[in-house]
C-alpha cells in the first residue's frame, strides 16, 4: 500500500478507540523497536514513556488510521476497520509520554512563540515500511500548522529518528528517561521549522 492508497482512512481518535489504541501501540513497540531497546527497557517504558496520552484525544489532536478488514473476513462482513496506525500533536507543553508518565506539563502553548509537540506516532508491525508513518506525520504537521504553529518538536524513539531526519527534523538533545523498573530509555528531542522546509 502507498501513502496515498484510498484504503487508508485517517480520522480523529475518540474515547471508544482507547482500548484498541493501547493494543496497537504495544504491538508497534514490541514489534518495531526491539532492535533499538532491550526487553527490559520496553517493559519499563510501555504505558509510561511509550503509550497513549488521552489528553490528546480530549483536545481533538490525535488521529487513528484504519483500513477495511480483508475481503471475506468477519471484520469486512461487519464493516469493522482495522486500526493500523496512530499519532497526533499537542498544544500543551508535555513533550512525550502516556497518561502515567512521571512528568506532565499540561500548560497551553502559544503558537506565536512555541513549537507544537508531535506526539506518539505508532504503526502496526504488519503495516510497517509502507509509508504510513510519513502519512501520519504529514497529517499531524498540517493540523498543527492550521492551528497556527510554524515550529514542531518531538521526543523521538531511536527507531523513529531516521524517518524524522528524512522529513526535516534535526536532533538537538538525547534524553535518558528513568523508568520505574530501574532502566533508562534514550529519547531524542528533534525540532523542525516550517519556514526552513518550504
């Protein structure tokens, strides 16, 4: 599938999507980040550093990508779409992390001076390397730009750095995030300005 494939359907995430998003994010982390993080790091990060921030759903800045169930499948017969990717942006100061993250900064950002936070982009392993991450990132940036933001920043996993670098993001800092199980998770703060990439 190509990023412009008409079978992709991207929409705002809703509260009822939360259980499926938790499952999608866990599958993505366990399936795609095992080459960059140890099992102990992944276990300690899931649900805290790597996970869903439901504030983004309440703010209507988080999106889910669906594809129809395979033809002839029970999902298709019931018109149930598979959630294969997700991601969003935030108008709040929190750079990364799920609801249970130790550091939360809920204060609102000023589009005139602050960078929108690109948050929690995950793709199901079965749909990796098909352009879906690029599609989500472009959609997220477009939504943040429409809200008045010209600068973006994110806390990227090591796995995401190559893609975001290709899309114009510049690494500025590596952060070692302490985890509840005594491990530390390396996260890379990356930034991008619209003016520099037009």
